[in-house]
C-alpha cells in the first residue's frame, strides 16, 4: 500500500464478496490498524512539529527586516524584500500543512467509522483505543504549549528598554504563539481521539470482565 494512500472505504453491500465472516474481520482489522497508524503514528506528531518549526523560522525571517530598520541598517532595502519572501515561503507551507493535516484526520475518522460500522469485534477493536500513543500525544503537546506560553510571556515581561527592540518582542511573542498553537493542535487531537474512542468503543473493561464475558 503506498505510503500516501489511505485504505479505501468498505465496498457497498452489493459489491461485497467476502466468503465468510472471518475473512471480513481480517480485512476490517487490517484497514482499521492502518488508519489508526496514519492518525496517531509518531510520524504524524513529528510532521506537526516540523510544520511548527517551519512557521517559527518563517516568522523570524519576516521580522528580521524590522530589526534592520530599528538598527538603521541600510542593508534593509536590499535584504528586507528577500527575507520577507523567504519568510512567507516557509510560513505559508507550514500553515497549509496543518490545514491539510486536519482535513486528512477528518477523512481518516470517516473511513474508520465506516469500517467499524461494517461489523463488531471487541477484542481487535480494543486496540484502536491506543492509550499509550494518545497519552504520548497529550503529554508532549502540553509540554510544547508550556514552552510556547513561556516564550511569549518572557519576551513581553522581561523586555528592557535599550536592550530589546520592538522587533525582538514581536519575534518572541509571535514565535511563542506559533509554538503554543502547535502544541494546542496536538493536545486537541489527543483529546478528540479519547472522546471518539469513548463514544464509539465504549468505556474500557477490565481484563477479567472481558474474559468472563467470553
């Protein structure tokens, strides 16, 4: 399966050709596991951070011409437009990447719901909860949020006249905001997955209870 291609939705009723239920459950489990990997995989978290890093770098390049102007540096007339173009070239793809990621997550969730509605198999469906991965997303994202808030707060609170310019403050606050938004997206995804699992899979049952029901 190509790395960028999501599993297809289940075929309509009149095109389903599974010879028995076990074959259906096997295909269903494979599709659900792949969708879950695409949704909560560590690579998706790293990609989100990469978009955040690109946004921060682009913001820094956009602010650099203002710093040149504050320093009355004549090179601002030559380097300023170049830095602004480079900044937009980094900031715009980062924003587009986040938007496309949100749309992709929505599509993954639709496909997951469609495969879940095909049948029910609690032992394999329980793996979709991915408590370890969702907790990893949540904790790391909260750490990123904390870093972003601290960066923004320190840039504004500890600025001293004569040592930091307006460009320094704007750079710190803007970079902190972008870092905070990156963490916020990750935390919202982790919480959204928990709510989805609770709504579609129900509360997790102890191992003894599950074994007793079998």
